[in-house]
C-alpha cells in the first residue's frame, strides 16, 4: 500500500469500528477452492496498540483477513512462515476499507494464549458452555494481530477468481446455542422447571430418525429436555391428534414438533393444526402461518426462520431484490416466501407446474431452493452475483442446487451440509425457550 493512500485514524475510531464489524477470513478448501468465512474474534488494547485474537482452526493453512462492507481488515505483514503454510494462496487482498496493519503471529507462550482465550471467551460468553470448552479451544492455533498503524480506505478491483462468501450455518448455530444455553439456565434457576421439547416420530424413515436424534442432542447441549414419542407407521390421523392433545395439556411441555413428513395416509396439516399455537415452536399450525404472514406475534416455521436469520446475520440485502423461491410446501416454500416478502423482497414462488423455470431463476438476486431433488438448480440458471440459499438435503449429503458449479457465479451461498440445517435446529429450540419465557413472564 502506498503511504499517500493512507488516512490515519485514531484508536477510538478503530475501537468503534471493531465493535460493529466482522473479521472475514479467506482460505483454500481441501479441494483448493478459495472461500471466505467470518470469524469470531476478540480484542484488547494495550497502550497504543490493539491486539486482536481469533482462533485458526485450519492450522497450517495460509490465510488472509479480508474486508467487505462493514468488515475490518488488518493488512498484516503476516508471518506465515510460522504457520508452516501447506497450501499456497496467491490471492492478493482487495479491500474496500483497510483500517489497520500489523503483524500476525501464532501465540505460543502459554500465559499469552490463556489470556487471549479468556478475552475471546468473555466476548462470546463461552465460559462453561459444553460445546466451547477452553481445552478444545486451546488446542487450536491462536493468532494475535498486533495493529501498529491505523489506515484509511483504498479501493482495488476485485479479482475474478474470488469465491463467494460461505453463509456458514454451523458457526451461526453455535453462536445462537451459546446464547440459548444462558436463557435455559435462567429459566431453570428462576422457575425450577426444565422446559421440555416433545418430538413425535411416526414410522421409522431413516432421515427422520436422524433429524429427531439431532434435535434431541441439541436440546441436551443447550440444557432443555427432549421427549421423544415414537408412533408406529400405521398410526391414524386421529391417534396422532390425540397424542398431540395430550401434550397440549402437559404443563412440562413447551414445544411440540411432529416430524415431517408423516406417512402418506395421514392428514399432516390436520395433525399440525391440533398443536396448541402456544406450543407450536416448529411453526406449522395454519394459525401460526397466518399470523406470521400478517407480521403478528407467532412462532415461525423453523427452516424459513433459520434462512432469514442467516440472511440477517450475514447482512444480505433483501429489500427490493428479486427473490425466487422454488418449492411451495407449507413448512418451507410458502412461509419463506412470506418472510422474504415481509422483508420487502419482490418474491416469485415456483413449483412443479411453473413454466420456464430456468428463465425465472436467471432473474433472481436471491434463490431459495426447497425442492427436495438433488442438484436440481443448475449453474447456468444462476445470475452472476446471486445469493444462493439451499434448503434442500438429499441422499449423498447434497442440496437442491448444483452448488459445486453454481457457487462460482454467486456472491454468497449456504453450503450443504452446514448451512440451513444446523440453524433450523437452533431456531426450533430458541422458539421453545421463548415459549417457556412467555409462559413464566421472564
Ligand atoms: P416438499 O413438501 O416435497 O415440497 C417440494 C416442493 O418442490 C413442492 O412445492 C413442489 O411443487 C416443488 N417441486 C417439485 N418438483 C419441482 C420441479 N420440477 N420444479 C419446480 N418445483 C418443483 O418438500 P419440503 O418439505 O418443502 O422440502 C424441500 C427440501 O428441503 C427437501 O430436500 C428437504 O429435505 C429439505 N428440508 C430441509 C430442512 C432443513 O432443516 N434444512 C427442513 C425441511 C426440509 P408442487 O407443490 O407443485 O408439488
């Protein structure tokens, strides 16, 4: 960077920016594709220097910190030698705004490392969280960026081969869970009640069995109680609605989830509608849908809510954008279309009778795929710079978008797995905790 491009700003400025920003990391995936991910970080000020700490899970990989809008970048004289770079990454950084430069070093001194971890964990309130134990964190590399010069703005053109941003649902889910853990603890401390999330599984569809298990595990991680009710494949609609009514009456149950899809002979919506709206934390009841669409207070369908939370977290612009939703199911396609509409997007909903689907998708700034068909959305349907939200999950761990080819054209995308799925589970539990907080007026 040329000195003349710099505009020195003060320490107070950098701190106020740090409070609002994300640090993004550019790296290379195992198959040599560049990726960009946001990173959790913490900072402390010692004298006139700002020290920023973050952990580098991809130990041994060369990396850069890059800037996007509202993102901070530390143009660092990176001591990559110390990282024993195993993959060469000759991407030259392109920053919208560069606010600091300094040196990146790996913390090796134990005291320094512990100090950095403590600051890091305090910022994210990780202390005591089962999935963020200090031991686990201490085995990853802790990098310290010492910012020596605070600089202003510069603009350089974006290289053509930069991959789009990964909308990392896994790390977002961890952040949400860390917060839920505290909320669950508060409910238990103040009321002596451990909220229960009841899940009803009808039959033994292997994917559904796995989903119910994952939801149960998430409840335990967060500190609420899962209650699994298994019903035989040949259960009738009446038997299921009766079971739901029992759970409606059960004072210890705060959330009820009927695992979708149920066997074909069952009237699924009738079962959904039997769920007490106050316990409908998966947001599937017709009344919940109506209230959500009218922007009234109601639990929202968990997957669409997860998608909106990813969009908000990664600051994706929705207002005025063309959003194309492929799929119109009551639990996914229709509600996400409503939520996007309520966020001021111009929404088109497509389905199996839609004509000229590729043409419609080509106009989309945001594509939401909720079809249930592996790699259904092709890369030549994607407009350059579109945001890809892949809600699909199909055999072979693949989504509904041919992501492998399409992501090069996108500006951001949710990976499969690790995108919408993990956030869906945390949103389901968040709404269950909300149900308990509402009931106890907390
Ligand atoms: P669904 O009930 O089977 O609905 C699929 C939708 O796709 C229907 O509206 C259907 O249209 C439409 N469709 C089918 N073929 C099409 C085609 N050729 N062209 C355009 N549209 C077509 O599925 P769902 O429950 O919404 O789930 C969709 C996907 O999301 C699945 O992969 C599922 O596993 C995944 N999912 C993920 C989560 C999560 O937490 N990540 C949660 C729920 C679902 P019609 O209405 O005309 O039949």
